[in-house]
C-alpha cells in the first residue's frame, strides 16, 4: 500500500536517507529511496533517449534489417520493452542471415590468403600499381569475415594488372638468361687481362640490381656485346703483335749474326793485311794493300749503317705495336667502366653510387669533414609519361641530369638511384648548405624548361637531404633522405626537407 503523505515530505525523507546511507545524490538513487519510503514499486523509467541513440547508430544491410529498425522505432515510441527486445533480436537475426550470404567462409579466406602471400612475392614491388593492388587484395583477405563485394572489387582490379605483371616477369627472365649466356660465351674468349673480365662481371651485377627494367637489360646486353667485340679485336691484335714481335726478334738475332759474321770476315781481312804489310819491302807494294783495307773498311761501315737502320726500324715498329696495344687496353678499360654508369642519363648507377659513397665516407672520416647527400624524385613523373609518352619521360630524366650537372660543383657526384630518383653526394657540405643547394637546383629547373616537341614542360622535384652522422652507413643516410623526400611529397611537392 502506497504512502499517502505529501510528496514533498517524502522527498525530504528520501534526501535524509541518501545522506544517512552515504549514497550519491543521483536521480536513480533518489528515485529508489523515494519509492522505498512511499511504498511504491522501484521500476526504472523507460530510457527513450538512449534507445533512440542506439537505433540511430545501427546501420542496416538489406531490406530485412531496415524493417526491423522500423519495428524498433515503433516499440520505442510505444515505450514497449518487449517490442524493443523483439525488434533487436530480429535485426541481429537478419544480419546473421545476410552475413552468411555476403561473406566468405573463414577457411576459404585463409586458403586464399596463404595462396596469394606465397605467390605474390615472386613478382616483386617494382611495379607500383601492381604492388598497390596486391596490398589491397591482402588487406581485404585479412579482414574477418571477408566480404564478397569488397573481394570482388579488388580481385577485378588485380586481374587487370596481373597479365601485364606476368608478361613483364617472363620478358625479364628471358633477358636475364640472354645476358648470362653472353657472359658464358665470353668467358672462353677472355685470356688477356683479368680486369676486363671483372668489368663484365660488374656489368652483369649492375644489370641485375633492382629495379629490373627491360630497357636497362637491353642496354646492358648492348654494352656487353660491345665489350666482347673489343676484347675479341684486342685478343686477335695481341696475337698478331706477338707474332710480329717474334718475327722482329728473329730478324734482330739474324742481323746480329750477320753483323758478327761480317765483323769476323773484316777482322780476318785486317789481320791478313797486317801480315802482308810486315812482308812488304817496297813502298810500291803498299798501295794495293791499303786499297784493299780501305775497301773492306768501307764495306763494313756501309753494312753497319744498314744494320743500324734496320734495327732502328725494328725498334720503331715495336714501339708502334706497343702503343696500339696500350690504346686497345684503354678502350677495354673504358668499356668495362661503363658498367658503373646509367646508360640513359650517363650518371652513375647504383653500383657506381655505392663505390663513390664508400670513397666519400672514407675521405670524410679521414679529413673529419661534413658529407651531405640528397635523394630527389621528379614530381608527377608517371603523369608526364602517360601524357607525353615514355620517350618524353626519358628525355625529361636526361634534362634533369644535365641541369643538375650544370649546378653541381666538380667535387659533387650525381647518380641515378632508380626510376625517376637521383642521389647527389655533396662533400664538405653541412645539412643547411645541402638544402640550399637543392633549392638552387629547383630554381634553375624553373628557368630551364624541358621541351617535348613544341610543348614547354616545367619539371619539379621533391628532395630530402641528410648529413651523415658519425659512424652512420651510407645506406642509412640514404634511407633518412628518402623519408624526408616523402615528407616533401606529402607537404605539397616541389619542396626540400632536411632529415
């Protein structure tokens, strides 16, 4: 039976009871004390606002869940707990039914995930678009449960790029096999100098440095063929020179023998004349003998002069042959050194950069000086390639290298790091000076427009600059510069950021 007292009196007692029980003066505690004093059932009020928030947060998928949300709205309006419970249970059941129809079974998802994770590394990450498609596919498969609709979308994109990636891998494999075959064929021809062989091996190593491109492999094949041709010519000429040397040496020995024989005959005639002189008693008999001595002396002098000229000719021929062989050696050394240069821009390639960086780091530590390097990447290069063609893209790379060389000091080093990325080594340069140098290069590029046909194209780049720390490796410094370059890209491009 309820208490018939004035509600204000009951309220005062409820407040006192809250205080005596040390309860927080919350609406729920006050309501409980009030109902207890008034002998009323302690029933919680209907929480319409929270239920409205809950309903608004639910995202329906399919008509069945939309219908259950409508039932939930009606139940909340009617303050029906049973209606709310039935509507929520119906919403969940509709979601489970919908999930079973639109999601891939967990076991199937795991099989596909394992299959793609095992297969895709063989394609590498050199193709940026294909790598992004792979990452998207794996990301969808790693979400549990895996939705059919999202998987279908990424699979379609992946299927478009996969044939091109497979075709490129096949062509790269064939080109690599062709290069290896050239090296093996050339091993049998190498018998002159080990340095030339090393140069070709270095060329092969440079050719297989990632990223692999068909254009790079084709250029390396052309250069290796050029080295082989020069080696073959040098080898043949060396054999000829050896035979010429042998013949000249034989002629020299023969001439020495002839001179020795002539000298012996001359000496014999002189000795004979001396004996005859001792036996002469009349002055008249001396004239014929002197004439014979003079004749023998003149013949000996003439033969000596001829021999001297012949020997001088042999000497000149030896010197000329030696000079020719030296020139052939220089040409071969030059051909082998090309293995350290990028064939398109005539800058150093990755192998050449590694060697130059090693030298500069050693010099930096020996002199206790500063060494900074910059990694720069042409902005929107893919868009330029797509709009103007790959030939224009190649010419843009050549143009950038040309402008960079004009701005660099003689002591700086320029290398193509890969694709549209370049690295500049700057000895005796602090971080601040390196950033300033890259900003100057950016200004020069804005003045020197790149011409593609009749179009003037403005080339810009984003760059990161790092100064090598004490004990830091070159690769770590390049990695820091690379991160700074990506920050410059995200900051709006055509910027230089110090690492």
